[in-house]
C-alpha cells in the first residue's frame, strides 16, 4: 500500500499530463454531452447546490457550475492545485 506522501508525489508528477488531458476534453463534444446527462438527472428543486469533493483539475467542477446555482470544489492532492481550475 502506498503512503500518502507517495500518492501525493505520484499526482504531482502526473498532474501536468492530467491537466492537458482535461483541456483536450473541453475541445471535444463530450462536455456538452456530460452536461446534458447531468442536467437530465439533477433534481428540479432550486436553488441547486453542488459540492465536487476531490475535483482534480476541475473538469466536472466546470460542468457542474454550468448546471447549478451554487457550486463548490475541493481539491485533495497538492500536485493538482498548481495547474487546475
């Protein structure tokens, strides 16, 4: 089992590639498709508040912010914090 320090180091090294992957995702039609799925399954009650815990580089945080009235995101890994959202 990896220690928290090893996990953090791994994400720090991988975060640049992960962030590029997410940026490339936004250049496709997938965000719109995900947003349609999210909106179709979101409760109709308003205001809609969303917490995206462990949001990584923010792909779903951005989508959720488009579908909600109030959205909060919380990162868990230090390596992603420098290049995300």
